[in-house]
């Protein structure tokens, strides 16, 4: 089974050495080497899968290259570590709440302005003087022809 999961460089043909046949410790070391090789191969495969997932999830394409870590990320390069996804989501939620509050405040200000303008218009309408009664020839003709009285 170790031959299937280990890379060709680490696979070894069954040895008919006299050293492995005579030394049980050497056989045990070889078995451990095979097991560790299989584990390392599996970890490389999983890292490749995780890098693909990270590239799909991370906006802007600043994900790690396949098979390795991103250049300049982490404490090894001396740069600040990238924020965790939970922190990024929390920041997005805070930003959306702040934007919603700003929109709500703007709507309240618009409503207050409209109410003020409406009140002013109503006040101006109430203060207008009624139209003075018509006099002259036009008013006489209207009264004679239509029978209109003001």
C-alpha cells in the first residue's frame, strides 16, 4: 500500500539486502520511512486542494500559489499576518451597519426637509389674500350674460 501513495522518488523495490534481513531495526526504520513518505504525500495533496479552495474564496486573487504559501505573508517575512476570515466578515458587517445608519440618517434629514418645505408652503397658501371683486365692463358683461355674481 505504501508503494501506491508514495512518490516514485521515495518508492523502493523490495530489497533482498542481507542488511535488512539480518537487522530487524533497519526493517522497522524502512517501514517508518515509507509511512512518513505516505503522510507527506497526502499532506502535499491536501495543501494543493486547500490552495485551490483559498484561491476561489479569497477576493482579488492574492491567494497562495499552488503547493506553497503566499510570498510575503505570515510572520516569516516580517509582515503582519493576514486578518482571519472571521475578522474580515465582522468588518464587513460593521461597514454595512454603518452604511445603513448613514442611509437612515440621510432619509430622516430628507424627510425633515420635505416636512419643513410642506409646512412653509401651507403657511404661504393660508396667508394669500382673496381675489378682489372684479369691477368694470368685463364684470358687468359676465353678470349680464352668465348671471355670475361674486
